C-alpha cells in the first residue's frame, strides 16, 4: 500500500511509549472489557498500553495505513490483530467493541469519507461502549488542507448527538517552538 512517508517520520518521532492521556481517561468509563479498537494506531503506544492492562480486553484490533510499526508484547489470553488498511476501506464489524479509540486520526480522513466512517464507528460499538478521539476545528493552522476534515462546534454537536457526551473539551493554543503551529481541536469521550 502506498503510504505518505510523513507517517513513518511521525511514528518514529512519537515512539516514546506513553499512552495518550485522553485514552487513559476514557478507560475509566469502560464497563465491559470485551473488545477494543485502536484506529490510526501509529507508533502503537496506545495499543501496547491496552495490551498491558491488568484484567484488560480479551480482543484488541489495531488499524493503520502503514505496516505494523513495531513488534508488540501480546499476553497469551488476548486475541490481537493488526490490520494494515485505510479506515475508508475497512469493513467495520457490527455491535462488537466496548472501546474505540481514534487518537489524532479522524481529521486526516478526507471529507467525502468522513461521515461514512463516523457511522461505521457508531455501528461497531456495543450499546454502552465508549468512543474517544479528536476532531479539528476551523481555527487550526491546517484548516483547508487537502484530504483533511475540520468541524465547527455546531457540526461537532450534530455529529455527537446520537451519543451520550462524557467529555467534550475545546482546545486552542499555539506551540511554543519554532514551528508555532496553532492547534484548535475538540477532545471527546462519548458513550453509545
Ligand atoms: C497523527 S497519527 C496518530 C497516531 C496515534 N494514534 C497517536 O495518537 O500518536 C495518524 C496515524 O493514522 C494513520 N493514518 C493516516 N491516514 C489513515 C487512514 N486513512 N486510514 C488508516 N490510518 C491512517 C497514519 O499512518 C498515522 O499512524
């Protein structure tokens, strides 16, 4: 599969091993630990974190457009699969997951595919299941980039209306480094 080399660079840069704090927070809302999914799994830090949980998930699926970034340590009682696919091409199972994590991946889905993937995620969650991730807002420096999707607060409200909102935090700041990238995004944790 032809993948953008920027993702390999990104994965090497983020190979620090720390799980995303929003995923850690989302776990406190997860009641059943049957199956979990890590969408756009990147350097696999979150995937390894989920695999390492004590009394954790029985099944974990990680999906990314790139080949698996590193070998993972998989406990014998966990069924793990890595799927190298675009989310746009992935056949999401129905009513299967207790947790779906989409950390910094959904804004990188082209606009034409976004709503379909959002509906597929909803359908793949069990009732009571938890969905967490980010959407980028219109003040983000990358707003308007080709093949990315951005949302206003209003659009975010409409998208999430079928869920029970557990956390929805709007973040806006400028990086304090040479790049000075301006970030505008919504962190969310939702329950089906
Ligand atoms: C910004 S990174 C986030 C990685 C990781 N979730 C994290 O929080 O660090 C986005 C990841 O999504 C993957 N990706 C980008 N577009 C994708 C697509 N259409 N389908 C599946 N994965 C994609 C990239 O290879 C990359 O690993």
